[in-house]
């Protein structure tokens, strides 16, 4: 006579199968989590690179100009103002980098740009990098324009300016100050620090060479 499986043997086989299933499921979950972590890291690396590339391009075309209505404006409406805020610097400057997106739009290539680190409106307790673009220059550079969130998970935004007279990096630069006498730095160094998905911080850095360091006057 053929002998079948006993109940104990069936239970043992089921237990072994369950253990193998749990191990396989855990392996799949870890692989999925690793893929998601890698994807999130690549997104943040890509976002940092795109942001720094854009900012460097805009900085290379920063400028000051003496061509303005002196009767209307008490001060030159074009400016370059970099304020040291520790890990949250503020950068405001005029640039020839604006690109018209609408045909025949009444816009030029000049714009006033500001980069600031502020609270992320969608993530409590987190910071983000914002960019404000103002197409029409006036006597109030701190207001107006369109503001957009350009990068999340920001923990640091540090900008330094190369003083060619002192041959050293400076933490502040205000073109309207007596010390600067209406000049721009020859180079600008930007460090951008992000919180990565694994909880660690990663710092990205770039430099931009400013093409026009003295006010346009011709």
C-alpha cells in the first residue's frame, strides 16, 4: 500500500514554504526601497545641478548701467546685492538673462532676479529655494515680480564674491556701497546644500565668472 503524508509532515512543509515566502517578500521589499532611494537621490542631484547651472548662467550676465532716468530715480535701478545670512544667504541682482517665452511680448532681455531660502509651503519645518523674477526695473527692487519655488529639501544656500582688489572671497557684496563704488565681483561662488533621502546632507558647488564688472556707460 502507498503511504500518504502525515499531518505533521504537511504542517512542516507549509511552515517551510511560509518562511521561504516571507524571506522572498522581504528581499523584494528591500530591493524596492533601494530603487526608490536611488531614484529620489538622482532627482535631488539633478535638481541641484539644474538650479546651479541656471543661476551660474544668470550671474555671468549680471550688469549695472548708468543708462536710466536720473530725474526719476534717486539711485541706479540696476544693482547687485548679496547678503550673508549664514546658511541662508540672499542674492539680488539685475541680469541680461531673461528669455521671452511669448512671441512679440513687450519684454527685453533684462530682469531683476532674487534667490532666497524660505519655508516650504507644502512641507512643515522644511526649507526651499525660491527665485523671484521682475521684468520691469523700478525704484523698489524688493517688491513685485513673479516668485517660484525652484528646489526643495534645501538646508543651505551660501554665496561668496571674489574681491579682485583684496584677492579674497567676501561674504557680502552691495554694489551701491561706498566700498564697492558701483562694481561687481569678477567671480561668484555658490554652495547649495540639500538633505538627501538617507537623511545625510550633500553640498553642491559652482562658480560663475561675471562678464561685465563695471556699469555700462556709453
